[in-house]
C-alpha cells in the first residue's frame, strides 16, 4: 500500500529534486503519492510537470501532484518533508549585508549568528503552523522530516511546543566521513563511529576501522601542512579540544569566537575559497543561482533519468518505516536524557534508529566536558532565539546575539542592539508575528567631565575594600626592612 508524502516548500531547487529522486529510486516507495506544496504557482507547476515526466518516462507507479494549499497536502500524509526558506534570497541578503556593516563577517549565515537568529525568527512561526496542521490532519503516526535551517533552533521550538514526531536532518556526518576516510586511507563503509553533540557541532566520540582506533592516524594527518590546509578551522578546534567535529571550516568559523573576529584571523584561518571560509560564500552562491534562472527554468536542463540515491537520509527513513527493517542514522531530536550534560529539551544530534514503530533516539550519556562546554555556547543562542520567536520577545533577540560567540567577539552590546533594530525593521514583511513590536534603543549615556559620582556607602561586609584602604593609608616611610627574625626594622630603631 502506497504512502503519502507531503513536501512543503517544494520550490527548493536543491533538496526537492534530490529527495524526490531518492524516493522514486527506492523500490519499496515506488507506489508513493508525492504531493508538492509551494506558495508560488509557476515554480510549483514546473516542479509538478518535471516529476510527472520522470514517473512517466521511467514507468513508475508513483502519483505526483501539486497544490498551493498546505492543509490539502498534509491531509492523511504519512511523511511531511519541510524545505521552507521564509523570505528566500531577499531576506537572506539582509541577514548577510546588514551584519557585515557592523563588522560581523558570515561565511554561511543560516544557522547561528545574526543570519541564523533572524532566519529562525522568520521560520519558527511557519514551522509551528505546519506542526499544528500535522497534528490535526495527517495520519496519527506521521513523521516530520525537517531540512530547514537553523536546524537546532527550529527543532528546539518544535520540541517545546508540539507533540508531532519529528527529526531534523543534515548531511554533515556523511560528508565528514568522506574526509575522514580519505585522511585515514580506509574505506568509508568500513568505519564505525558514534557521534554526539548538536547540529553543526557534533563530535565523533568514537572512530574505528575494524576495531582499530582511527584517531591517532587522523591527529597525525592534521599535523601535516597538506592536510591542515584544507580544514584550518576544524583542524584547530580538533587540536585544542581533542575530538573531531562534523561541520566544515566555513560553517564552524561562525560558531566560535576565534576565527572571524578581525581581518588578521580571517586572512589566516578562513582563506579557503567558497564554503571553506570566504565571507558571503553562501549568500553569493544563492544570489548567483537565483539571478541566473530568474528568466528560465533550471529543470529544463535536468535529465528525467532516475539517478543513484544521494547521501540524504530522508528516503532511507521512509523506506525503513514502510519495510520495518531498522535504519541507523544521525538525527536532530529533543534532548530527553540523551546527552546528560546538555540542557534538557534542547536539540541534540545523536544516533537514531527508525523502523515500523517510529523513531528511536539513542542515549549517549555525557559528552567530554570541553565538548559539552563548546556546545553550550551555541545552545544559549538557540534557546533565546527560539524563545524570542515563540514569545515574540524583542529583548530576547538582542540577548541571543549578545551571547553569540562571533557577534560578541566583534561588537559591543550597544552595537548589537542597533544592528538588531536595523535587521528587524528591514525584515518586517517576513516577521508578521512582531507587528507593532520594536526593539528599544539604549542611547549612550554621556558623562560630563565635571560630573561627580554619587557617594556609595561602604558595606562593612566588603572587608577586602575596607582592609585595602586602611593598608594604603599606613605611613611606612620610616621602614628599613626586616631583621633575621622577620621583625620590622625602622629608622629610629
């Protein structure tokens, strides 16, 4: 019996084609009903026509149709795949260019920092509406497969407000395994590992090949210039924190305070082109593609031939649910005692099994303390940003970015506030939940030169201040030194 798959945000030029191809390439999903939902008609109909052509030319049993009605797409769905990007490239431009004016240089800008926080503010209200539609209209055991960034912030909001079964999906683990296999010169398929942490800051806690620890080999490789050059940022975090991370240098450079805080740091560590660290790499890529295909359909240049399945987990999760055969992957879920030294209910990225009975996240226990501490610096931002979106609290927007590692390394608190005001006002058309709400200015308090501070009464409990004052007032001008017994010798003695 075929399953119904709703794809929300089917205009995505990358993920939609990849995921639909993967579903159609999976034999057990051949009779699926795939519903494409998008907010704009021309793009939706082009997608619909292209995928119907694939089905026809490859003699498949799948049924594909499109709709502008989200609730119609979700009704009776077994899987709801979310690919939304609220505001598209226009909003992304503000996420990137306004912070740049304030000295915050983002390479990717979609998961943390100013770009991640404001993308979350735009995305979360829509995401929670989708979740409510799933609760009301989808099949009772429906699963949401979330691909939209900021992943951790979005998943935190879902876990806090919804009972929908969901998992956030990323490809960082799969991509990093390719690198590890290359550096350690072992087949990727033969590597066994355990990852634990948060999205884009997930740590390889174990890394083995046929029972042999690969970490000594990986450490040795990264001490060589020809290996180090490819991943300077990730290499430095690895060398100082002892565990290798799943995120690329371009992304990772935004999540910590050390590599993008000034020109010298960027020139030294973020000199790899493109997503390796170049400022504006992701925005410029998106803008270039958007401009190139503004007047033509990119699908006209695509083959209708079914391609080999990608590394994305989505189709394998669906297949395991249908077949009942367990599939292991790394996913983003609510922290319900899965990682004991990260906050309860935050979003964690851990091993997950999926079968005919649903999702089964695996307990990791405690992360190494330094790894947990690094994750917490990001979780603080994710928590405040998600709460800002849910509660429409403008002060939490400022507080989220005040605690952001990169933004805090570059800007003062007042600069962060002014930057948030500018972005909020510029992006209002995509932030209807904040209608009528503003971020209050905190004007600089000027201190005249002749101003005298208010006298502060001495608290007798502050003994250190009192004692220091008394000792400083003592006249020691007649002291020569100490005698052999340690007694003070004065000039008159």
